[in-house]
C-alpha cells in the first residue's frame, strides 16, 4: 500500500506544482463554459436545454487537455523505466496514475459543474444527477485518457493524436452521461443510464491498465 | 548469486550490436563493459534490466528470488536521471523509498553528501548534483545487482571517491555490479568485456 500511496502522492504534488492540477483544469472548464453563452446568445430557454450537454463536452475537453502529460514526463526522464523495476506491476502503476489524474481533473470538475452550470441556466433539479453522472463518467474518461497517453507516449507533441484516438472512445460516456443528467426522455432513463455509466467505468478500470501497460512496455523496448 | 549470459545477442534498428556474448559474474564481482560509443554497452545494461528482449540467447540471475524478475533485483543508473525538478531532493528520495518498498533516506543522503541540498528544489541542482541524487538511489534501497551506465560522468573528485566506496561496499556485501565506463573507476574489476571487439567480430 505504501508503494501505491507514494506514487499517488507524488503525482498529486507534481500536478499542483507544475500547474497541471485542479486549478488549471477548472480554469479551462470555466473558460469553455463562458464562451458557450457568448456564442449562442442570451436565450435562457435554449441555454437551459443544452446546459447538460455543454457541461459534458466541456468536461471531455478539460480531461483531454491534461491527458498527454500522464506518462510523458516520466517516460522522458527515465522514471517510468525505473518504475518497471519496482515491486508494483506496471498495470498497477498505470491505474494509480489514472487515479491521480482523476483526482486532479475529473473529480474537481464534477464537483464544480453545478456551480458553473448557473452560467448556462442549468435546471436546479438536475444538479444531483449531473454531479453523480459526471463523478462516475469522469473515472472512465481519466482511464481512457491514460490509455491514449500511453499509446502516444513516445511521440513528441502527441496531444492532438491523443484527442483523435480517445474522443471516439468517449462517445458512449457522453451518450449515457447526458442521458443520466439531462432530464429528457419520456420515461425515466436516468437510473439505467447511471448504471451503464458505472459499468463503462468498471470495464475501463479492468481493461485499460493492461492495454496501457502493454503500450508502455512496447515503447521502452 | 550469479549473473549469467549465454550466447546473448542484441539487435537495434535491424543492426546486430553484439552477438554470441557469454559471461558470468559471481556475487562480489565487478564486470566492466568497455568499447567505443555505439558498441552496445547501454544496450546490454538495458537488456539485463528487462527493457529489451535479446535477439538470441538468455541472461538470468541464478540464486535470486524466484518471484521477482531480473529487473526487480537491479538498480539501474543511466543517462536519464529520473529526477523530478518540481520536487526537492528529499522529496525525490522519499518517493523512490516509498515506491521501491521502503528505503533508508538518511543513508542515501549521507552516501553522496546531499545533506546541504536536502530541501533544495531539484530544479536548482547542477548536472553533477543531479547525478549524485540519481546515484544516491543505490544506497537508498539495497538491491543485489547494480547496473551502472557511465556512473562517473559529471562527478567531482570527492563524489567519485564516494561512488567508489559505494561500489566497494556493494561488492563486499555480496552484491554484484555491471558498469560501463570510459574512465578508470578505481575499483579492481573481476572481469572485463570489450564490446567493441565483439561487435567487430559480428560485423
């Protein structure tokens, strides 16, 4: 346990000191959300209708923004290689780094989303489902982002490539995330959608570490 | 404990770096790797550490822990120093101590005289000081096999003496060391391999 705690603690400290922490992600999230009413105009009914979708898109972009740094710095300075020589399996290392990424982006953004939702005239009744759906969905987003980061770790300026690889994988998360938090749909689809979101997060938790660790090993060889 | 390579071959980018390499290093032994740039010294060390598959042959540690890979028995000090600039010297050490399963930070600080730099951010370290921080991992966590790639680069005379002392202690304690170097590191080697000569034979 101390092994894993040491890794998470280090990644959180580095994120805070290098400006890739919660503050930066929140700032980006806020900026995107401020731009949306400016682009669409002050139609309150329209804004209210698109608010959950807009919040989800902003969340995806914020998570992507910091994703290429998950492994890159550690890959370049040799830390990642030394980590393979430690007692923890690479799959565990990947999971912990994904967790640290979620703690510095997904979780704070899910908590801040209702507050920033006021910019978009978000329906107050949707606050609960939205926070829950974003909290669950962002676990999958961070894990998938770490897969993209692992696959492109040896490529300089791989940020754009990460987006191209990962955004298609984000489609199911967005569909069920919006379904769980938008309040639209004749029947109550929020409950089942939340469960599917949880399932996606669990599948990602089980599969991504193996895929990402394999990609990292391939780069080291 | 014994590190044995049998008919080992390494290929990089479709080119044979070396082939048919045999060696055995007993506990307490120091193997020095010689040869010009590109002869495969780093490739061999990385191969032992498990970052590359041999093109042919095997390398294994006899008498090691059965549950651990060869790499998990090793310390590797290479050109990339794995030092985080955003952390202080002590924070860097305490991360590796925690991650490698518990280590002695005081011993590591003492081993390469990092005491005055403890709370300094690693961003302000000179190249030689970063090297010392990187080398101090050797004293942080005991490991039976040390793989050192040009360990003396950038070190001042006093630090080089400390490094020699560390290597002597490791050998005296029954560990083994494989080091590549262009300069004399002042510790008598039990074996030497000239990878340049082997490469010329292969070509």
